[in-house]
C-alpha cells in the first residue's frame, strides 16, 4: 500500500481516485477546487480530503493530477500551495491531464529540482473507461520512474505504456485525438449518407463493422448518433481544447494536419449550434441541421 494524493476530481478524476483507493488499496487523500466534491469523494470511498494541493501531497509517495489545462496544472503543482511545495524527495508526480508537451517538460524539470520523479500520463477511454477502471494511459518520463509508478497506475488502467521521455505521453495523446477526429467525421458522414440513401443504419453497421471500416467509435457510438443523442461521452469543449493543443504542436514541429484542422472547425460549428457539452459524435448533428 502506498500513500497517494489525487488532485482534481472531475468526471475522470473522481472515479480514478476511487480505483486507487478501492482496487489499489492505497491510502488516498484528495483535493478539488470545489471542496464539496472532495468531501463527497471522501464520504463515498472512505479516503481523506485536504484543503490545498500542498497538504494533499504532503508525505505522499505518489501524487496524481487530473485538471483542465496547462494553466490549471501549473497552479496546482508549481503555484502557491502547489503540490511540489511539500512533495518529499523520491516521490513521483503523475499527471493525467491532457495538456501540452511543453508543460510536461516544465514539470519534469521542476520535479527533478525537488528530487522527485515525474510522469506525464494522459488517458484515453472516456468517462466510462474511468468509471470501469479500463483506461489506456500514455506515459512519458524516465523508465525507472515509470516502472515504480506503473503498479499504482494499473488500478485504473487496462493498458499503460512508456512512450519515451517527458512529453512523449502528451504527444501520443495528441495522435490519439487526431485519429479520433477523423474517425468520427467519417462515421458521421457515413451515417448521414446512409440515411439519405434510405438504408437501415443498424443493418448497415452490423455488416460493415465486421470489415475494414470497423472501429471503437462505430461499435460504441453509431446507435446514439443514429438516434440523435449526444450526451454519452467526451464533450466538444474539451475536444476542441485538445485539438488546439494538437494544432499548436503541429505548427511547432511542421506536421501537416489538414483533416484535423477541418474537423476542429466543424466542432466549432457544433458549438455555435449550442452543442458545447454534446459529445464528440455530434458531428452528425452539423450535417443534419
């Protein structure tokens, strides 16, 4: 059993911290900007809550963060009363936020200055994956640090792999989002075309999902898309945040991402329709308006 802190109890962090407590059997202390959510977590899972990230991280062996963006991440780790103020030498900071590779490298350096380890560890699998403890975790950092952290990460992961040095986990998550953007747009266009052609979408998907067109998105989202229901996954506001990170990195490294840039604009159209909190499969709604 390890002493663990978890900072950020959103739709992903809340159940992930729960798995660390229940499945992992660790001594978990949580912090959340809204204190009531931290209290609710402690009541549900039997852990403890702390008033600041620094207090949550005090004496912890592993400190997890799962917050909104780069600035939030800097605030809870390197800001006033941030986790790095009190992390002990040898402790490991594990960041599950989807953030930039740049901030991951900043945190690696800041942790190293404190005698601590750092792993950037963004996740894929959505809210359902977090709740069921079957997330895919893409990690960046030193191999020895990863080997120490992996048994703890495994409490909420189906797969956790080291992709390279600090920042490599975030870069891998960017590739994940690039691939999802193109897949969802293709699925949206396919369903839209099938409807216009007068086909039974359920029958169509039953057949094509067993061939080369099959994907997780098709298997898990075609029914809700066909029904015009878009509250079953990752919100567009967050996807656009992620794609913004991707496109910024592409401008830096010279990668050409025409489809990703176009789908990002399409998500902007859905936001303009009032779909900020709809899930990413709502690209179909844009075609059917």
